[in-house]
C-alpha cells in the first residue's frame, strides 16, 4: 500500500480545509502582516497595527459565528419563538423546525390561533371558523367542515409558504451563516443580556445575531440586520417572515333552496369554487416579500436550547400532526353536481339519492400530485325536515373528472297518511381529501426516517453500525518513516558529531538530525549521572520515534477511509495543523480545550484514536466527560485490546471504547 503522508488521506486535499472561515482568517491576518512589513516607503506603525487589529477582529468574529452555526446545525431541530409587528398588526409565533425540513408552527393573529404544518413539500393550515369566515363569506354551517382540521394550502404563481418555512431548518441557516463568515462579512458588537443570558451582538448582511458571550457559543436570538440591540419582545425571521397566503379562495355562500318536487332534486356542493390565480400573490410579489419582508416590520426570534427530552417531545408533536392529515382537506379542488340529483327508486318505504360529482382542480398548484382526486362526499336525506339517512363515501376520480355516488334514505309512510304530499330533500357536500391513509403512512415513515438520519448517532460507525473493515485479521496500512535509512547507521565519531552541529534545523530522519539528537541525549544522561544506552539500542528507538507522528495520522486516515467518514458529511481529521484548528474550534463550540483526532462538529461526535501502546490520560478523560455532558458522543478506538486499567478508566467514565485491529508498515 502506498504511504500516507501528512495532510493526505480519505479527504484528499480537503484534509487541510477547516470549518468555513477559520483557515481563511489566518491567511488574511498573515497577508495583512506581510503587507505592513514589505510595503514600500514604510507604512506608519499605527496604520499597520490598525490593519492587523481589523484583520484579527474579522477573523475572530467569523470564527465565533461559524462555531455558533455549527452548534445550531448539530441540534437536529430548533424552536423559534418570536413576535412580529407589521402593517397588518402584531402576532406571536412559535415554530418547531426539524433538520429534515418539517415545520410545525403556531401563530396568534388578532386573537385567532393559526397552526401551520409544512411536510413532504406541502403546506397545511389549521384554524377555527373565525379564520375561515375572514377568508370567505360562508356561514358557520359550511366553514365547520374546515375549522380545526388541517387544510392544504395551494402553492400558486410560484409562491409556497412551506418553502419559506423550510428555509429555517438548522442546516440551511447554519450554511448561510458559514458562507457569510467565510467571506468575512461579519462584524462583532458589544455585550448585552437576553433572557438572563450574557450575549454579544454580531451583524451579517442578512441578520443580527446575539451569541453567548462565553463558550459553548450558541445563537440565543436572531433579528433583521438593521436591528441594533435586543428588543423587549420575543423575536426574528432571518430574512423575510413567511406568512400565510392572503388570497385564500372565498368559500361559497348559502346553498340555494331545493325544490320540493320528488322527481327533481338539485344539490349544490359548496366546497371551494374555482378561483383565479389572481387571488394569490404573483411570483414576483412573493419573491419580493420573501426577500424584504413587510415594509417597516419589526420582528425577532429567540432560540431556546433543547435537550434530548424536549427533542423527543417535539418529535411526538410532529408525528401526531402528520397522523391527523388523514382527515385533511385540499383547498385546491372544488366540486359541483353534474346535471340533476335524482331520487330513484323512491317509494313510501324510502328513496335513494343519486348524484354525479365533478371536480375542478385549480391550475398552477405546484404542490398537487398528478394522480386522482380523492373526495369525501356526504349526502343527507330528510323526510318533511326529519333526517332519514346520511351517507359518507370516499370516491376517487381523475383530475377535472367525475364520479357517481348514491345514498339510501329509509322511511315508512303508512297508507293511513295518504293521500298527502311529503317533502323529501337530499343535500350533498364534498371536500377533497388532501391525503389518503396510504399517503399519510408514507409521510409518517419519511418523517421518522428524517429524525433518525439527523440523529447524532446516524452514520457513526461504532454507534449506529459496526465498524467496517477486517474483523478477524488486522487492517493493514502504510505510514511514512523518514528515518528508515538510518536503521544500520554506524555510531558517529567525534568529528561526525561536531560537523552535524553546524547544520541548522535539519529535517527529521537525516543523518545530521540523528547525530544532533544523540549528542543531546548523551549530554542529558551525563548531566544526570545516568548510564547511556548502547548506540544500537538508542538508534532503534530513534528510528521508531521518527515514524510515530506519521503512524498515528496514517492509522486515523485508514480508519476514516475504510469507514467512509467523508468530508461532505462533516468529518474532519488530519495533520497537526488541522488538529490545532480543530482544537480551537472545539474550544469555541464547547468551551472544552480538547484536541480531537477525528471529529464531526455537526453530529457532535469525536473519535479518540489509539495506535499500539498509546496511553489514555486521566485529564483527557475528564475533558471527554465534559463533552458528553453537552450531548457529545466520544468513542475511543484502539488498534489492539487496551490494558485492564485503561478499560476500567473508560468504563467508569461511561465512555465507549472499541477495537479496530490494525497494523502499520513503515515506508521511506
């Protein structure tokens, strides 16, 4: 197997790449320093210091925002609690957003409570009858079929409320912040307090952020970029606040009265009449609102921290709402009766009402599938005003197609009451079902899988799945040892040692480097009045030690490659420069000064890799316990079974340890 030099491995050229904005910050600071030193004519000292200070401040601000965004992405779900004040009045909202893109929100508007569920690319609204009366002109008799049940909102003219809501997923917001941090579009402000938490203000082109003043860095509040300080209200949509479409189709007015003639019974189906897309905001207006929000609007959002219990509770709420979609209604489909509703057969012992129902699908609804329309049709039959029969049937028909329904009304008119005219009436109502049982089961399964996929243990070998690679034989890898050429090096003479001292900073493994180390070793032993090892013994130790740094990195790289720990999934590992950066980021993100071997900040998972007889230190375990207390998963991976003392130490700290057998071979 070819050698694995430092800085290479499963991630290839990406091993030196750090979290967005970190490495670039060091480059900016370095360039600023070089320009100040090399600038022709000699720049003023104070100007140079100001430039250096500005570069350092920009780098630090970007690193802080990056660290806070990493914690946001790792949360798996986020709750936004805020208030909004715009041209239409004020509202309070609470949005629960999962990493998988499901949104469950509740907003209070003018005394009305409106819930919104965005899932599977569709948006549903649930509200009481007052909300639906405000969006139409129907009486309670007909708005009752919409109140307190999920109603699917059409997405017309390119505007989709759900898409705006889904833009608030933890990963999406974190990605936007990291891109802004990577471009150094972040400034750091002063300290203040939000909800009893000491925070510092950061400003990006799109947001004002309030981040905890001390690690672990966490976003406490978001507000529009123009906001200068925390408001007293609860607050913020990052860019434009998503709002419900204002052009819901008007509900029909009262049904027309039906004739008393038994042979011709007409029925109007009052679901939703066809409407023009003009009733909805056109695409251009929708995009403009999404980008700028309501003119003069004031809003902010707080992000309370969530523990595992609260996440499980959120998951339960979302799954319960999805199950309720089996009774949901689709506003994008309306119905009418084709021809006359007939009563046939009809006698003194009952009548059967028959009707042909035709649906009309609103054009331009981007969220409506191309499959058949599923409708819930209810026919009620009365005799002289007394209910004698009611049927509720689920029927399926092609889009803009028809289906026939029938309903018996059973009664008995004795001969003693004849001759007499009796009034038989039939009334039909229909609503489009937004989802049938099979669809709800599919969506529920998808939501559950999303929770698992974004859980910290998902895709983590050793936690969610066994390690990959050989289990009976050691996994073999190659590592570089620059001192292999010195294996048979003869003991140097005094002249050799003197000549070697003339070389400054010789490379590891060179003869001069070896001779300088031998001279230092001999001097140290003599000063301590200790015996000096024979040259062959010392030489063998020297050769082995020169390969140790490369051996550990190659072990990490082989483990990462075999177990598919890819950079695109957030995994980081590499040489000492990479680890130094990871250590700094770990400190900012968690407040724990810990150098990780292999780390995924998004998943809050860290591997501590131990090759050969590498020891586990107590202070290292103590830091790992701090990480575990913050929800991190820490796994120790050994190339061979660790000692009993090591196993006891990790078991007592409740830190899992695994053995991934591996043997390295040194190459020049």
